[in-house]
C-alpha cells in the first residue's frame, strides 16, 4: 500500500476506510468481499493494537494538561472495540480522560455517516466538557467564539479537516511520509509540527508544568 492510499484511510471509520481502499483496486470485491476483508484484517490487527506505542511526547503532553487542570476530551475515528484494544496497555495516557469524555466513531453522540472529516465528534467532545458550542448545523456568534477556544491535536488529514470544520484550532502532527505527499499543505491547521514535543503551551496562553 502506498502512503497516498494510506493517507486517505487514516482517521476514517472502518467501513468508510475499506470503501476508500477498495476504490483503488477495481474488481477486488469480487475476489474478497469487504466484510470478509474486514474480518481477516481485524484478526491480524488485534494483536498489533495491543503493542502500539504512544506517539512521541503524548504521555508528557496529556499528563501536563491533566495536572494543570485543562479540560481534555478524546475524539477518535476508531470504534470502541478497536479503541480499547489500542489503549488498554497505555493507562499512563488514557486514564487521564474521564470515561464520559472519550468519544469513538460508534458513540451515540456521533450520527452514522458523520465521522471525520465531519465536525460532529469534536463538537460532541466539547459538549462533554460542558462547553456551549451549539449544534452541528448552526451556532450563535457566542457559540462560534466558544468553538474557537478549542484546541485539537491530530495526526490524520480527516481529523484536521474535522477540527477546522468545527471552528477549532488544530495542531497537526503528521507522519513525515504523510507530510511528504504535499509538503506545503496545512488543510487549515493552525500549526504543523514534527512532534508533540515541539508544541509550546505558552503560545496558546497556557502554563504547563516547567514550560
């Protein structure tokens, strides 16, 4: 699989990602139906998910935000099953998020077919944090201003587009191979960083730990 194809898969919900993948291989579905592919892929991924290391700087950032009392939520394109597999071995990060502030692609707050790059999941996350950001379809000027206080960290293009569509500030931390596909593109992100370690809280009016 090329990075160009992989880039289109990242951040999408399971069936949308599979549909995108199959669109690049005409006739594949005749030999391997999508549901059969997903069943085989999921079986192979399950063991790998339990060994996924955290992104560089993620442990330090999440703990610094938590210790500083900054409200944090998690909004992922993974379904709950896969999310639990990916994160169960990383309590040093994910125990910092209140269970009600973790939203997955199949959370009831996210309507079917409205995953990233739609803004729904980030607006739902803001609501979970007690912020009045209005509805997906409309918001007042005050609610729009509240959205603009949100800060989103993303590694995938659909997530960046979703955060921007939600009216929030997006920090994009892409894989170098992903960035190399279009080096000058930002997709509307406020910052593009090579690592979470590069993020400066002071630039966003926050004081975290020793920063």
